[in-house]
C-alpha cells in the first residue's frame, strides 16, 4: 500500500484532480473532458457516485491547474502520455467516461492500454461524439485567424459568454482551445479489432449528432452496446447531468440510484 501511495504522489497532482481516495471502491471511473474543458467539468461527479465507484477526473495539460504546461495538439502523443500516467491507478477494475473530445481520447486510451498492457476498462462510456470510424468532412478551424476562430467558438456555445468576452482570459485560453481542436481535427482512425468491454453511448436530443450515426459506435465492441439519448444540445453533459450520472451509476453498480 505504501508503494502505491508513493507512486500516486508523483502522478496524481498533474493528471487527476478532485480525487478522493476510497479504499472501499471496487472500481475507478476516469472522466475525460470536452475540448476546452478541464477536470472541473466532473467535480460534481465525485460525491454523486455509489460508494463502490471512485471517480477520477482527468486533468489534461494546458488548462486549469496545468495552465502553464503546453497542451497536446496530436491525439497519439496525448494518448500515450495519459495511458502511462494512469497506469498506477489500474491495479483494480476501471471504467472510462468521455464527452466529445474526451470520448475520442478515452476510446483511444482504451485501445492503447489493450495494445501495450493487455488491459481494458470494464465499461466504456462515450458521449456527444461521432463514431471514430466515420470520416469527418467538416472544415478545419484550429488554424483560423483569431477573429474567425472566436466566431467559431461563439457558434459552438460551449465556452461561457463571460469568458469569450474577457480578452485577457481568452488570450490565455486560445492556445489550449486551438490545440484541442487540432487534436480532434487531425485525428486519423486506424482500424483495430473491437474492444471486448460493454459500450454505452450518450447523445443529445437537440444535438446535430443523430441517433442513426451514434448507433454505428456499435461496431467498436463485441460486448453489450446501448445508446441513451438525453434532453439537450451538444452540452447535455451539463443540462442533463443528474440523469447522465444516474445512468452511469446504474451501469457500474446495478441498483444504485
């Protein structure tokens, strides 16, 4: 036990935030934020899961407590670094939840852990993200001039208006936001065998991602698959948070409320 604590003392300050050790937990749930988001997105999850689940919000470089670090701008390097950083936590069963960019990150980390360490999550939850095998025909925006990039941020409705209207704060955040967009927009899917863990997909009823598209995540697992549509637009993660947490809790701990 002392070795484990010593190892985490190196890993957890940068990569895991709002972490509350729970020796009684039977599994850990790692939560990955959307583009531009940080671990604070999941701060409210920590105390709302059943006691058998230890929530671990993942803090990526370039935001919040890691603002001074350079953000990753390519998914493969991000995935390799995150997978290595999380290894000390994987001595017990674990699950992944990711929203939007976080869904893509968590999916690829699951495949990385399988390739390099013969490990898989007991459950993968992906939310608000096109299936990785579907070609993305949208235009790249990460390299737009600042004014156009800001216009794009406004249209996505994911960054609070008070942040967008704060020039000094946006000057700090723009490099991280551009890097996150670049991670997603330069992603190249590589075909691999499907995962063998259950896969639950979430979508927003008012999001541009339709049920038919989200259904094609099904090919990424040989285990059980479910699709849950929740009220809200792309950021139903916030507006339908209670319902979302309840579903995740029930999947990880049948009978939990």
